[in-house]
C-alpha cells in the first residue's frame, strides 16, 4: 500500500511557473471584475470605489479640472452692460426679472382677442422692436394710410378704429416722454394716421370703414361703430393736448399715405 501511495504522489505533475503566473493573472482579473460588478459599487458614491480606482490618475485629473473651472466661474468679473452698439446692449441687457417666463405666461393666459393683441405687441417689442408701434416705421399701411384690422395681415381690410387709437397713443406718448417720442419719425407717423382717419369722417361724425366691435372675426366693415367713435374722440383729445403742451405744431396736419 505504501508503494502504491508513493507512486501516485510521484505521478502528480509538477507545476509549470508560466502556467502558475497565467492562472494568477486570470484570478486577479476575475477579482477586479467582481469588484466592478459588486452590487454595492456605484460610480456616484466615492466610498464604494475600489482603491485601485480611487488612486487612478483619470478621476483625480477630472476632479481637479472641475474645481478649477468652478473657481474661475466664481471669481471671474461680470462683463456688465455693453453699450458700444444697440445689438451688444440687447445681448448683454439684464432685465432683473424672468422676462421669458412673463412672456410665456402672456402667451398661454390670453383667451380674448385684445389679450392676444396685447401679447403680440409686447412680444414684438421684445424680440423685433423694429416692427412694433414704437419703431421708426411702425406698421406701414397701404395707399389709404389706414392700418389693417390685424396688423401685417394683408388679407384684412384697412379700418379707422384701430388707426385712430394708435394715433392717439402716439400723441400721448409724445406728451409723456417728449425726449423719446416727440421726434419726427413718431410724430410724422401719428400725423399721417390722423389725416387718414379724418379724411374718412362724414358730416355725422362717423369714421368708416370700421371693424365690427361685436364680432372681431368679421371681415365685413361696419358703417357705425361705438368703439370706433370713442377711439376717434381719444385721437382728437390727444392731438389737442399735444398741440397745447407745445409738443406738436398746430399747422402740421399730416399727409395721407405718408407711411
């Protein structure tokens, strides 16, 4: 029995150094894989990272880069308002409130025609002031000099009510802020619109054609509009106050179709 046992022991193969090294490497790789596949391991939790990963230069380099950029962001001076050109001023202007949030609310809350119109004018002044009622050439009309019921939409007819109201607004702004609005482009425009409306007032005091105040979607103008007559009175009062305050010249009656 002793001889048999001794023969079995002597027949066992001797370990090859190359094979042993290969087996050990495979075992180390398996252990690393097990560490990375550990259910407790998480990339977002530093404490679960294995030591070999913590000491790797890549995460440390990324962390240092992030810290440097964040520090530069905190310590960099505010560029401030750039007044060199109108475009640079608009690009760097700080409204001090969330104006885009207010714009979104104005668009989403509008349910009536005048609310849609107010929102459209406000947004136009914000994103494209050159086409607002305060632009140098605001909403140019056709040959009649009147503005269309829906500004900028040629499928709608030109009418007196809205034209009278906007002319009145231009005169009021000229009186309130003469250093800005009592200038030739604004007053010339207001004079031209007033002249266009006045040329369409009959002996009974009706300005026509006027939009239907009870049906804004109607494409048929009306001969008599209570709303339009009120706007006509507003225009006359605004023109009188502009002259009496010394802002407008009484002899400037405007020219129909000027813009």
